[in-house]
C-alpha cells in the first residue's frame, strides 16, 4: 500500500516554454523557483505554499484542455478577472458563483485549462 504524504507537483505539458513562461509569469504573476533544460525536455516550477505547479516541454507530451486542471486561489477574485480580461485571456468558463466559491476557467497559450478560484469566506 502506498503512503502518500503530500502532493509533489502538478504539471502541464506546453509546446513553447518561453511563451508559456511569459503567460504564467507575466499574466498570472507566478515566480519561477526552478528552470531546467535537459536532453529530455524543458521544465519550470512555480512553488507557492507547500505546492508546486510545473510546466514541461518534452517530446511526445501534448497539452490539452480536458486533462487535469490546477485551481489557483486568488486574494481578490474581481481584480484577478479584470486583470485577465485586460490581458486578453480567453475564458473557457466565465466567472460563476457556487455554494463554496467563485471560479472561472481560462486557457493558457497551449489550450490547457487553468481555474481561477476564490473560496467563500464564512
């Protein structure tokens, strides 16, 4: 039996690391904590709290909108949505309230889905 102790990272496949980094860093405001270029591909990680989001550009690994989705918790949901619109980001799901949160789904430059999320306060 496995004894999983934490989530190591989530990773998205990308086709152009420079373009993807421009989006994740310039538009989403994430700060890279590591970036490597190996014979097997390019990898960039963004750590926040105990978690990491990774981008991977490797032969045979294809991005797509229907794979796993990362949800990025934001401090100010309305400001985040306005910022994304100002940068011309394409929305997969317009902002929607739920009983536990507010969220929207956007596309990154490769068509991967990213959730912008804000938990409801009690």
